[in-house]
């Protein structure tokens, strides 16, 4: 029987992704030849100590575990919505670490982001400069390889890299998709549906080479990967997480192609688990701050990291009770709206 859940949310790395059942017939991809997966033993979230820590301590809810597995089984992107500070971006690092998917590819969206940015970047000016340098060398026929080829001035973006024909799925975070230009979600539809794209510059250049294969740089690495005739198609559909703070609505066609997970503000039990994972067993003062956080979190959309900051300083700073209360209200400003009887 297929393994369910593949992602368990226990933060214990394992090779369960190898037991993922075949995709639905309408989500099968056949790109190739296959590229080896990134080192399965490598720390999948090794981007910064902060993200590594978040991956190791992420506390997934049962709903999160179920919908992550649905996205993995169906080979569909996971659209994660919810208030700031609920762990939307941390989720992909936790999944990548547990399932050993390799380093997370990250695409931070702004209002100026385009599909082209996510797929690849090409610098024609640097190519022109290289061509002039090459032409100026009197011994160019005996010198090093010509660096004026297109492939030397082109790098795949995070989305373009995720869709390479890896043996195992890569993990891709498309962060804050709701900040994008209105057209970007629709532009993503075809690429995420078909699992493939073309690089026109390489398509044209491939006509001039015998095998049509160009070696280009992948995102986040100095390694070159082969691209045949300018076309990229995945073999294992990547685990794609798109995050949104709910600042806009998305087209129905886009939503229909995603598995949607809405993260809510954690309850008292879940908050205690988060504090325990990051800072150890909550003491009496920490539990009081948790209660105050929960009673006021709806007022100003307090984020969980604000609570963690306050508890950390309460444990680390040598302050009296009144100073601690004042500091907590500064770190979590909406706690300052409590009645006088709420103050310790």
C-alpha cells in the first residue's frame, strides 16, 4: 500500500518521498534525461541558521499534514494563506528537511516580478562585451573556450530550476504571491500545469550546435545543468508552496489548480507547543503572556514571533516584573490595550 502520510510533521528526516505513489495520469511528467537529486543527507534548509531552526522546530497541525500530503500525491502547488506570523514560509523548509528534498529554492515576489524572472535571467550586454573581448584577442583560436555563447550569460531562476528533470522533487517557495502584478498568477498557470517551459534564446542557439545541448547555471549553485534545445520539462513535479497574506483575490482558474491551506492563529495548546519547541517548557510567566497574546491577537494581528521575542527576553533579561510587563507591551503593542486589572 502507498505510504500516507509521506510528510508526517514530526520533524524527523526520512526517505519517504521515495515511496510516493505514481502521479495521477493527468499529472505525469516525462522530462529527461534525469538529473541526480541534491544530496539527500544535506541540510535541506541550509540557507541561514534562522531558517534551519524554523525547519527543525516547525509545529504542523493535523490539517497542515493532510493538505501537504494531498499536494504531494496530486503533484499540485500548495497555496498557503493566513495572517502574518503563522508559519506560512516556514512550512516549506520543514517539509524539505523531513523529506530530504535538498536546499529550498526561494522566489520572493514583488509588484515588479514577472514569470520571466522566476524562469531565467539572461544578460545580453555581458554577452556582447564577452564577444568583443574574444574578437580582440589575436590568439583566440588557441585560447580558452569562447565565453560569448549564450549559455555563459544565462542563469535559471528558482522556478526554472525547480522544473529541471530531477529524479526527486525539489522544494520551491514562491513567497507573498499576493504582492505580485495582477497578471502573474495567470502567467504561472500554464507553466505549473504543464511542468515545462522554453528558453527562446537557447532554442535559437541550439540550431547552431550539433546536439543542441547547452550547459547553464542553476539557481543557488555554481553547477551547470544540461538544457536540450532550449526546452525544460520536469520528471518529478516540485513541491511548490505559494504564500499569501490575503491582500488580494486570485483568479478562479489559478485557485482550481492549487491545493489551498489556510493557517489560522494558533490556539493555546498549539502556542505552548511552539514555545516549547523554540524555548523549552513554558513557565508561569510565559503562559500568562500566551493568554494575553490570545486575548488580544485579533486586535492588531499579532505575530507568533512577537510572542517568542517577549518570552525569550523575559527569560534572558534581568528585569523586575514591572519592567518585564512594559517590555512585553512594547514588543507586542496591542497587549498595551489591556485593562488595568490585566497587568501583573
